[in-house]
């Protein structure tokens, strides 16, 4: 039985919140907070219902015709609900964090309105069943994220916003061109179609290769692949909740998710291999992984270091796509979830250090572990996960990617993974050492850059609880990876059930 209302309601939840928030007065703080949190909880419930139905073999579809030959279609398949689940869970965490972070600041109505629109766009991307629907929400994501990037209104923020728009709108044009070429060749191509593009390869090999390059090239901008990554470090002028949203929930993940859809759902892995584009994708991802890590080492401020870390880490998903085999695919899909959990933790921690102690530079972090132990424990868990140390979730995905590389006889990928993990250690372990093993300013002397007391604990509880939750989930996803419905289990379900030949 098709429960078409489920994907539609999951999308409508965020869209309705957008309308309500913009209609509320600026000073309606409690009501806005209640609506935000209630909508986030309702969305998680709806996504969990879709997860249960997909696990039972049901896919719910909502569709209507826009014009002749072009349909708007939402579908709850295994890959889509996996991404929707990540987005809805981290939306709740980031909403709680943002409420505490923006306490007393200006323009909160504008922030939470576009914040909700951004999440609605992400859910639409997750549940889109064809390129037309995907493109609608992909561009909506670009436009809804811009006001968040420039939220502070400083000249630096406005400059970063212009760079962001130049990159993402240009990428949207490239993506649209690829979609139009594909439509002219095959008509409205559904992600759930079993026919694929294999029938066109003999007569249109060159055109299919061009279409693949345009689609992946347009998506690679949001995925921050080298050399299309320049917008991401500049966007770090945004508030910490926005940085978390960009890196862990929405924008870069939307790019990586879109590439998954193109390779596995539009072209199919066999056709992608036959066209010779998979190895090129793996090489491009490997270059991005090493480049991002090297640039991260050179950063002296915390958020830019985390930004270049994201550039490196998200490309593990793309690298896994380039490994033709079950382990590589599982590693790619699991890392889509694991990286989001670990990176949102790190950005929450960075925001806490900045808000409580005024810390922005790495050389200001000496001894902060004693002043803010819970934040520093969470940061250490996230850092260890990014390096790939057990038992944090990052170890699981790097292990699967390594085994997948050996299975595919792409031994050079193993060298890339080893080099990347070594570089990860080089830019994360010095921070951990500063937190725990160096002496900081004496308590009460006001020697931190800008120390404030935001709550009865080490910082405001609204800033503390989301960070602790995502850190524990990152740890639990590694410790209990073999349990049913864990990120790894669901990634294996997707790979084995739908995305492998």
C-alpha cells in the first residue's frame, strides 16, 4: 500500500514552519522555539515511519505532473530515507544548539526562517525521485543558505556570500545543462527506473560521458571537491550553527548525495565503469582528500582547519563510489552518516570555545580541556573519529574503504587512506595535546581572549547537550556498528539491496 502522505508530510513539516516563523514577530522567542523543536521532533517521527516501511519492503511515492513529460516526484527509498534520517536528526540537534547560540542576538526570525527552509530543501533533495525534483530543491538549498552565510552582516560575511553564490549558482547552471541534455536524450529519467541508460551507450557514448561530467561537475561544487572548493573556507565567517549545517547536514552532503544518485541511480555502476568515469572520480576524490588535509595543517584558526578537514573528509564518500565492490559502497554510504555526526560535533565544540572563552585560534586553546572538560571530551571523540581511530565511527568507514580498495585491486587507494589518516593525525592531535596537556591561563585572571559565564555548567546547557549527544552517537556508531539499524547496517542494506549489480 502506497502511503504517499508520508514523504509529502515530511517535506511539508519544514515548509509550514517557514511560513509560521516569518509570520511571527521578532520578539516571539518562546513560541518560535516551541514551533522549531516540535517540528523537528515530528519530522524525526515521520522519517522513522518511512524507515520502518522501507525496511519492510515498501516505497511510498507522491507525484504530480508539472508539464507534459515532467513530473514532480517524491519517493522514500532506502538511500533517500538514510539521508533524510541524518538530516532530521542533526536538524533537531542544530536547532537546539542555535537557540542557545543566538540567545539575545538580532534577526533571529530571519535566521530560523531560512534555517527551516534550508532543512526543507535538504529533505526534498533526499526524497526526490527524478532530476527535475532534485534540481528544484538543490537550487532552493543554494538560495536559502545564502542568508545564513551572510547573517552577521559584516563586510567579510557579505564578501563570503558573494563568493558562495558565484560558485553555487554557476554550478547550478552546469547541472541544469546536464539535466536538459539527459532529458533530450531519454526523457524524464526516474531514479527508481530499472531500465537505466545502458540502451543508449552504443550510439551515444560521447554524449553520455559529457552528461555525466556536467552532472557530477555541478554537484562537485557543493561537495567541495578540488578545484571547486573555494567557497567553503570563506563561508566560515557564518555563525557556528550555520557552519555545522553547511558541513554536516545540508550543503556538502547534498553534493555528495547527488553524486551517489547520478552514479548508482541514473547511470548505474556498470555503465559508469564502462564509460571509464569511475576511476577518474576516484582519482579526483583522492586528490581532494590529500589536498584538503595538507591545507588543514597550515590553518592557524580552528574553524578554517575544520573547513579544510571537511573538504578532505566528504571526498571519502566519492572515493567509495569509485571502488567497484560491496565494501567500497558500504564504506561510502556509511561515511555519509558517520562524517555528519563527527563533524557537527566538532563545529559545536568550536562554537562553544568561541562563545565561552573567545577562542578562535588554535594557539589559544592551551589548557581549555580543564576549563571546558565536556566540550573537550566531545572534541577529542570527533577528532579521533576523523583520524580513523577505533572505536569511533570513522574507523569503521575507513576500514571498509580500505578493504574495498583491496577487493577492487586499487592498491594505490590504500596508500591514499594511510596518507590521509596520517595527515588527519597531524592536524588534530596537536589540538588535543593543547587541550589536555598544556597549561592554560589561571582561572579567574581573565586571560582567555574573551571569557564569559553563559550558564551554571561549563557553558550554556543548550550549547552543551546537542554536542554531547552527537559525540556519544559518533562513539556508539563505532562501538555498536553491528547492531540492526546502525548506520553501518543501513548502509549495507542499501548497498546489498539496491545499489550493487
